[in-house]
C-alpha cells in the first residue's frame, strides 16, 4: 500500500492488503509465539481497533459534510 497504512475498509480480496496481513502474521508467529488463547485475544483486539478506526473515519466524514 503506498501510504504505508492498512485501511480498515480494505476488501478481503485486495491482494496488497492480503500480502500485508500475511507479512504481519509471519512476524507475529516467528518473533512472538502465541498460545491459542493469546491468538484469540489478539484477533479480538485487532477487530476492536479496526472497528474503532472505521467509526472515527465515518465521524470525520460526517463532520466534514456538516461544515
């Protein structure tokens, strides 16, 4: 991704997004071996952060339209 930032709204069929996710997973698995419950916790937290970011983006768009 040119911006260096993963979009919270990137479609799952985006090859660049999928490649970036695979790289992140490789780093996590190689450098930080996690147990099953830790992986579930990480997944939950990443989803929470993604949803939070998505809500923030929508609020920003709404505020810009209101000006």
